[in-house]
C-alpha cells in the first residue's frame, strides 16, 4: 500500500477496527475512509454498493462483524449467522465489483474444530465438528474464508483471510452479558474491588486454556500482512502461548488490585477445552507479537479506568438500555 492509497476500514470503532485505524495513522497512511453503522448499514447491499461506487477504495480491512461471548452466542444464534453472512457477502462482493486491489478478511480461531490438534494449524479447518456454543458465528466466518478463496480462484482477486486468536485492548466490549472472557474478567474484578465484594464468580471450571493477543499487536500484524502476504491460504495470528482461565483470572485479579477470592461456577459451560494457534507460518515471514500479556493487561485496565463511563455506555447501547 502507498501512503496515499485510499483505505476503507469496515468496523473502525470496534476493538480491531480502531486499532487498525490508529496503526495506519501512526505509519503515515492518511487517505482513510470509514463510516459508522448509522451512516452505512453493511447488511444492506444497496447502501454498500453506493458507498463503494462513490469512494472507490483501493484497499479494504473487513473488521466489521457481530461478535460476542458464550452468553450472546447462545441467546442470539440467528443474529450472529445472519448479520455476519450479510456483512461479509456485501463487502466482499462489492470489493470485487468496484475494483478493490486487496481485501483483508478478519476470521476467528473459533472456525477450527472443537477438538482440533493443538496448536491449531491452518490445515485443521473443516476437519471436525465445531464448538456448539458459537457454531453459527463460526459457520459464517468459514463462509467468509471460502468466499475470499472462491473469488480469488474465479476472478483473480487478491483477498486474504487471517485468523486472529482471542483479542483484548482499547475499545473492547466490557458488557458482562455479551463480552469475551478477558474484558469480562477486568470488569468483574474492578467492580468487585470498588464494591468490596468478598468473591468474584468466574464461569466454568477454570481449566480451559486460552491464548490472548493485544489488539495493537494484531493491527501491526494486519498491516504487515496487507503489505507482504498474497495467498488464498488462511493465516493464523497469535502469540503461540496460552494459559488456563484460572491463571488468567489470577493475573487480572493482580492487575486490578482485587484482594478477594475467586470462585468458579462449574455448572456453567467451559466452551472449547483449548484454543492455541500455530503461528509458525506468520513467524516464518518475520513477524512476532511484541506485547506480553502482563504488559497488555496493564494497558487494557488503564484504558478501562480512563474510559469507564464510555465503556458502560457502549455496553448499555448493545443491550438496548
């Protein structure tokens, strides 16, 4: 990408999209275009076509999606599969129709089978059953991956698909009803600290293992791949390290400065036993995540403290409060 290339960031206000925007600006890219969901509804094809015809972006980062944790995925499976299929289809096809030079599609490691060999290699896709709690979302993401692959084959496009591991960072979703595990823990321990609660309840046994990548590191990897990767084969992005949820809870507790107990509610679902990605393909290209989990947690908690009111407002809007 040239510094004056017109770059469209779909989902620029979210965890990933906002990190991409900051990273591009930091590197000197200035011709950026984006719209809020109120200004452009990506589930409506006519609006998407009108936008692409008017703006004619050279490059597209497709970071817009309906996302959420176990609770949200369990309660709104139709919303997750419908909205994500519509967003992906509209943006990917418009990118082809209106001559986008390159598109980067954000997938998720939930596309891999529930019991995929660990660490999960890119070749594990479609080799087994998915985790039931987020199957509709995962199927939508798999469709996006295959759509990019099919367009490359049939039309000669340059659409790449990346599979980031669990993410956290500025502008994360801190709604306890719909957030992922790490931001949910930050909010739970913070509120327990403020209220003086004796214990914090964490869903599940604490045994599942998860890998976490700071969102600013992901943005750096995405820019690197947009400039250096050309293939229909998906590529994992992560740290190559994971830990049990019980250890993560202890780390968040320490970061927040909470002195109470941690209680695991074993009646709640655990989800996939382990989700660690094989990052050898990306590392062979020369990229490695620079931020440690301890450093990232401190940065994420400081952002939450500085933006707690906004984080609460965003969470309430998601729930229609």
